[in-house]
C-alpha cells in the first residue's frame, strides 16, 4: 500500500445529547482523586445574576466549564456550596446529593443512586452573610439493586445514556439543597453530569500490534489465524442477468479480540469463492458488499415490558486485499473496516437495560445479480464489545485507501434508521 496508514486517537452542553469525543481518559487504574479535576463548573440561583445567593461549584475532567461535568469510574466528585445572604435567613440544612436514575418509556423511573452529604445543619437560628462548605463524594464502582419482590443483584455503574430518540435514559445529577423551617420553601440548584466507566479494549494479536506500531499492513487470517474470528461460511445464491443460477461462498472474518474502542476501526477480511468467474467478479466489487455495525438498546422483562431499539450506526468500506498471500483461481479477498464513531456509549448491561453492538453481513447487491434473499436480510452476524479506551500503548490505524467505497444501500444506512421491537415483533 502506497499511503501511510493514519493512527486513530480516542478522544456538553446542558442538553440531553452529550458528545463523547470532547473527553479523554487514562487507562483503567486505581481510584482517581479530586486533585486531578482541572475544570470548575458553577451553577447559581438568585434574582441578581451578578450576585447569586446560592452557588454550586463542581470540579471535573470536562475540558470546558460550559460542558457538563465529567467523571470516570473510581473518581471522587468534589466542589463546594456557597451562600451569600444579604439578609438573615432561617436556614436549617445545607446538603449536596449525587443522584442517578434509569427512565424507561412507559415504566416507573428507577432511582439507583442517592448519596447525600449534609454540609451544615442547625435546629434553630438564622444565617447571614457569606458561607461556603466543601464536599467530596466518592463514586461507588457498583450498586446493588433489589427489593422484597426480587433477589438482589450487583451491577457496575452504567455510563450516562441520554439520546434524543431513545426510550431509555440513564442520568446522573448533582443537587445542592438549602432547607428552611417547615413553613418555608426549600431551594435547590443542580446540574446533570456525565459518568463513564473505565472500560478498555483487550490487546490485539501480537502481529497486529507490531503492524500498528510500525505502520505496516497487519497480516490476514492465513498468516495470523489467532488474530481473526471467521464467521460461518455463507452461500450467496441468486441469478445472473435474470437467467443463470449462481452460488458464491462467502466467509467474513473479524479481527480479534472482539473489543474495540470508540473512534477506532473494526477490521474485516472477506473471502469469496466460486466456480463462476462472472459471479465472482460481480460480488467481489467492494460496492456489492454490505457489512454494517448496529447498536441495539434492549429492556428485558415479561411481555409486554420487553422492548428493543435497533439502529445502523456505521457501514463498512472494502477494498481489494494486498497482503501478498498467493491465491488460486476462483477465490478473491477483500479487506475492510468500519469506524466505531465517537458519539457512542460503550457496551454495558445494567439491571434490565443492555446496550450491545453487532456486526452484520447483509445480502450482496450488484448490477446484473438478483439475490435469492432481500437486501434487508442479515446473512451472518457477530456481537462485538465497544469500549471507552484502547489497551495501554495500542494505537489502531485505518488502512482504508483514499476513495474506498461502502457497499449495499449505504445512503439509507448512513441516515441511522431506528427500528423498534416489542416482544418478537416490530413496532410500526
């Protein structure tokens, strides 16, 4: 290959759609301390913007104070709550609380995290002037859910998941509250926050790691069998030019291990074999191949509570393989990859909610070829795990040449269509 493959690098406003690429993280390690939080966020309440009477300050890993506070697994959330009282106020308590909720359309919300910290308390008297109290709340790595109706189960804290068209939302909030005597109204100021678990991808095979480091082509399944998972072979049957029946055997291989970080490619190797040279030429055209990355958001439960939302989030590009491996007549090979785009949540399961990713090969589409199965049908599929970061020291590279083409009906796939399923059938 002539061009030098570029390395990939892993990299909020107050709306519900947060953007992951704005943040970076170190590899999984021990708990972080608040001293590493460089950005200070301020949230205030008061009739005069220039002099708010209550201010919540939070320090986080967010690169910008205008974005939501960002925290990782094992962090300590630190900051302060300040009061600026121009007149005496019968304040009874000042507290800060970390809250987290799972909301599912049509179901009661589940509050799975509620960690309060009382910063000031008095049974009588009033406060006047300026006051400030620091706080530090350690994020638990796990939470146990259960009640009298079901046995308890322990789960790792899930990432924040809040997207405009999703029927599942997982939200974290930091709330500062001022309580007064029982006949007065309490006051609160709050902010949503982003929490991300420190999930890292497993290391690639040794030959692929060397190729990433040296900028050379990684070996295919023939030279690096431990570095690929070959899916079951599929026979692509159809008719050429509406008359001649043909069969092409197709084997899709995915680079292993099947864990991939956001903003990095998932590599593919496609082998096509046939005794019909015309059919082989048609279906080995990169534009004929349709491999897509799908994400499903699932809620388990007894019908009709079980639901699934599925969407296409990426279409693979393919190009003729140039790995130097000799091959006989009747066989052609393609290399390919699909990018795990930045705005994705890592894979996770939390209580009834599961976010998973699948690579799927669809029916081939080529001029003059009429497949026996519709274009929307999956021929073979394999689950992959999406992580937040690469393994320490691994920098994956894209090997797609300039102008590499996506296959199938890529125009509709790139619009990210969503499909909703209740029980075993689709919701229209």
